[in-house]
């Protein structure tokens, strides 16, 4: 695992966007072999999305031959609901870049049969050749996508009941009331994320520090699902200084040393 410690949110976003753009360019995607990119929602990736839009506008990256799969969606919210992850993605990224609508995949939270929706999503990822790079964030309790504490580290795309902690953290998008946050979501599993050829995680702010310590310094544990990355052959966590507040001084010094960061 790489842990890249940068000064603040803006540096983290800049680094991540340039890394993603470089990976897409190096892959050289064509229609028959597109670059398959996994994407998250939340506050963590917003700066990265803004930077990616900037790189696209400068002609430095194109998404015309990119296929995307989002991590998750609230169960019961239609795509046009302002708090749906569909809405978030079009509002904050897809409407501003040259991506083909048919290449965008987001779980449909407004379906009759959510189990069938989840199975079809896994099949679609397989049919696309698997995910090349999965970008993600992390919840304050160490969750990845909506894989709440206690999720199987082999889990696949399925329905998850959200914890009160997660509903409280996400209440800011629902008028501040945790009761207004949907109780369940559809989410890719930990196993689905582990199948990606590379995983890139954004972690910003002191509120994430306790979970970052657990994921990086403690053992692999289903109570902190991001810790699964310790088993991934190509995982990168990009964080800011504030997120390292609970890590040992020696841990931060070690990772900065091997990244050549002072
Ligand atoms: C939600 C999402 C996660 C995201 C997490 C953190 O629970 N399902 O994918 O990583 O929130 O969000 P934020 O980046 O807003 O802190």
C-alpha cells in the first residue's frame, strides 16, 4: 500500500486528478478497450472532480473512451432526486466532461427488484472487463463505498442498511436531519472493490484520522472495511496532514520518506 501524505485538501485533489488523467492517457483507451473507472460520491472527491474537469477543458484528458461504474446509490431515491448519487455525479462531473451517457453506470436505487439490480451490476462490471482504477473515499467509521462495519470482506454488490453514524454524517445533504437520510443503499461489495486492478482512496480531515489509523496501522478487520486494502496488490491512499493526526509519527515519516515527501 502507498500512503501519500499531502498538505491539504487542494493538494490532495490536484494530485489525485493528475494521477487519474495520467493513468487514462497511459492506458490509451479505444472504443473496443475502454478505460474502466470506478467512482465515488461525497465531499472527498469534489475537488478531484473539479480538477479533472479543468484538465479536460485544457485538453489534457478525454473521457470519450472511459466507462464508469459508481460505488453506490441510496435505495428508494430516483435518479432525478437532488440527493441521489445519480444527480450528484451529473451535477459535479459528467455534465462537464466528454463522457458518453451510455458508458456511465450507476446503481438504480428506484427499482422493483434491487437484488436483480445488484446482480446485473456485478455482471456489467465483468462484461466491461473489470475495473481498472477504483477511486473512493472513506467514511468516518472506516467504511468504503457503503460497506459499513461488519461487512464481509468478500462481499459483492448488494443492499446494505446504513448505520446511525453514517446517516448522521450524511444528514448535511438532507437538511441536517439524519431521519431524512434513506436507511438503505445499494453498494458494491468489498470484494468488488478488491477485484479492481488498482484502488485509489481520498482521505481528508481530522474526522477521518481515527479510521485512517485503523486502516493503515491495525490489522485487516471487517469493522474498518478500508483495511481490506492491506491485501490489495495496488492500493494508494492519498490524504492530507489533518487526516494523519492519529497515525504514529514514525508511520507518517516512513510513508513520506518512501514517497520523497518532506
Ligand atoms: C458515503 C459514501 C462513501 C464516502 C463516504 C465519505 O458514505 N457512500 O462512498 O466515501 O460517504 O463521504 P465524504 O467524502 O463526504 O466524507
